[in-house]
C-alpha cells in the first residue's frame, strides 16, 4: 500500500513542479545585496559566496568573534568582496582589490573606491550583534564585518552615511498590514498599499526593538525598478508613511526602492537609506494556475502526513 502511495505522490509532485532546483555546492550560499551612497550604487541583487570568497582576494576573516566563539562558514566580508567583484568585474582582482576595498581589524576603511569610515551595513534589516545586553550602555555589542555570520537566503545592505556630522540617517523597510515585507507577488494592474518604517541606525542599531524609536517615514520617494535597472518614480509616502502603488501592466520581475529624505520630529530634513522590496507581477492566468498547484501540493503534504511518508 505504502509503495503505491509513494508512486502516486511522486507522480503528483512531478506534475505540480513548476521548476527544477539545481543544488549548489555544499559550502556555497546565495545572499541578496544592495549598496547605497545617497544614490543607488548597486541595486538589490543575488550574490553567490563561500567561506573562501574573501580569502581568494587577499582578505582575512576572523576565526573567532569578540566573545571567543568560533566563526564557521561565510561572513559579511565574503559578501562585501563578492559585491565588489560583481560591481567591477575583471578590474577587481587579488592584486587590485585594495584600490576598491580595504578592511583593517574588522573596520571597513575603503569601499567601492571611497573612504568608508562613515559607512555601515545591515543584515536582514538589523545590525548584526551578540545576545549579551549591556544595561549600562543600553545596547548589544555589534559584530564587525569580519565576524558577522551569513547564512543562505540572508539579505545584506551596505551604505555610506549622508549625515556625517550627527549620523542621523534612517534605515527603512516596507511593511504591509503590520508585517515586514521583502517580496510581493501581485496580478498586473493590482493596487498595493505599503508603509515605510525606519529608525536612526547610527544611534540605535544595536538597541532593543522597543528602544529604537521605529516610526513611519513620510515624504520619501518610492521607485519602480525594472529588470534592466531603470528607475521610475511612483510617488512619495504620505504623512503616515504609506503609499499605494499599482502593479505594472506587463508581467515580470520588478523591485520597489525607497530612499531620499524625511522630516524628523525636530523639523530637520533627515536622509533615508535605500530600502528594497522584490515584486513579482503575474497575469491572472498565472495566479490561477499557482493556486491550483498549491492546492495539489497541500494534498500531497496531507497524504505524506497520513501515511507517514518522508
């Protein structure tokens, strides 16, 4: 009986499959990355990295973090090196890397060929840090780029501060119905309402969430970015940090990108670091077919559980 069910499940899975996955090498991971310096340096894109990416260009990761715990696998430095390779191509080699990127004692001194003393990075919309909360300082201890662990599917954002006097730049992300969203999937011409939220990264990135002062960001430009990297201004967030955008008429893969300035509680114009949201736009027929496929997948999962088939 189990054998018959197994065969049936295999057939159903084959019929419901929309794509064939190709597994990368065991130590190879995929990470999304973007870079910003008042304008977009690198739009959000996927990079493939390994634990040896940085070393292959003459850089060194840490073996242990500041708490003495071993670091295994890829780090944020591996991602940053891969980003420079993607940006500069054949011009970025082990021999020329120091013209574009310099890291000393975990501190980024030069990035994208520019002084990087006033720069920062986030992983999955947070400053990488340990779990040891310092009551005196009111924050956690952050990880440097050479000790920040990176896992498959993570997202990393690198940026140069625009306010190098007070470091008031706001780190932002999109939310929908109160939940953070990094990707959307909608039918063509469908309206979508999003909220842009953020906080002062330079001052509160390693604070507890409730102490960060996260708030909606008004007056920030929101762009539609197509697969060719063309930016089209869709509008600005309103006083509640919201914007309603309409999915393009043509199906495809797009992104939403928000950056610019907002007015803080003191009436000062404050820079907003670019935030991204992937946007897959489908035809109605594609959306209907996806519903059918997901329905059969749910049946498969139910049969697996019923007959304890792994």
